[in-house]
C-alpha cells in the first residue's frame, strides 16, 4: 500500500464516523485534523522503538504529507 492510499483510507474511515455528528462545512477540516493527530501519534510511538525500521517511519511521514495535501 502506498502513502496516498493509506492517507485516503484514514481520512475516509474518520469521515464515516464524523459525518453524522458535524456540520457539513466542517467535516473535511475535522477529518483531516483527526487523521493528522493519528499519524503524528504513530510517528511518536515508532520513534520510541529502538527496533523501528526506517522504512516504517518514512511511510508514515509520507502519509502525513499526503494528508496535508488534501
């Protein structure tokens, strides 16, 4: 799976949960922010692990970039 696909998956999963509890004009911004919170937490946790494969870190950095581009 590439980073752009993962970013879209995260966004869409969050959108499904948020859509019915928010005003339509705020859904996109809220979904994007929540997905970025998730990705930043992933990066924080991966950075704490000594055995983390650098490709894992790079993948999540790319996902973060793709979310920011949405």
